């Protein structure tokens, strides 16, 4: 899973972040979080701007101390993992874990349960050594179910990913996308920075088109793939890079 070369500005920012938030002062229960890759992600999220990166990392450390995301257990997310609005797949063709988001599918969980599921996935993939994730956004079921909690859940999802897990996104694969959303995204890309815009791909409307990015046996059935097992088993069976 190759990453972009570290710039001088990013390297200087990393050095500053390490000085302000040394790993030696981290909560022992969360010791694995302040790694070199974490410092780089926060530096890169703000293009090496030390002040902004420091504020973001500081807020994240406070959030982690308060909410203890690393302590969420599998048992706490079992019900959420049975839903199909967010589903764990296998690995994409560049080796990143695959997470499918399928707006429109029925979800009986509360917003809190849904966000806890997201955080558990982010923590577990990080524990296994994966810095980046490939997201499939499958619009095929959009409009199928009306869910008053979905809007709030999406808002919380975006906040968590942007504020507490920056630069964890490898690619966004837009799948079975309606024409009007393609138009909106096309306009939105004009206002994205080049690095973010380069991560967004049109993955077509068929499993054959999606296979350009992810083999179908690594795609969950909810998206037309043939991967066997449950979302929870997919995450459990994800190979650890720490032992590969």
C-alpha cells in the first residue's frame, strides 16, 4: 500500500508534533496510537501546517482519553455489524481493507450504535497495521427505506473520520451512482484539494466494473459480490500486517 513521499514541510510538522505530543506521554492503554504514521497523517491532513495539525491532534487525544475508542469490544458492536448500511469486505487490489457503505438499506440501530461500529472498525484495522481503507459507497438501495436517523448518522460519520481519523482514506469508490449525484460530486470536486479529489473514483454500475478496484470475492453480497461470511467475520479474518 504505497503512500505519497513525505515533503520537507510535512517532515518538519511531524517533528513539531512529536515534540508537543511525545509518545512517551501517551495513555499506556492507548500506547499504540502515537506512531510515526499517526503523526504523519495529522501533518498531511493540514498540508504541514503545524498550528492546525497540532490543534487537530490535541483534540483527538482529548477525545480518545474521554471516549476510549480503543476499548470498544466486539460484543458491543455485534448488533450493528448485522446491519447492511456499513459492511466489512475483504481487501482491494492495492491491499487496503474494504468497507462498504450502502445508504438506503434498513438499519435498526441507534446513531450511537452506528458510530460505535465505525469507530470499532477504524480501531481494529489500525491495530492490524492498516493505515488506509478503501470505501465503496453503493447507492443501489438509495431511497429503499426511510430512516430519520440516517442523516444524523452520516453527519457523525463524517465528523469522526475527518476530525479523529484523518488521512485514513485510500480510495472512495462511487458505485451504482444516480446521475444527479454524479453531477453534484462533479461540481464538488472543483472545491476539493487535489489529494482528496484524486481518491474519488467512479466504479460504474456493475460488479464487473467494480472489479477494476476490488475482486468480487472480496466484495460483500450486499454490493453484488460473492464474499462468504459475516461482516464481523470479515473483520476478524483480516490478516494482520504486523505478522505478514
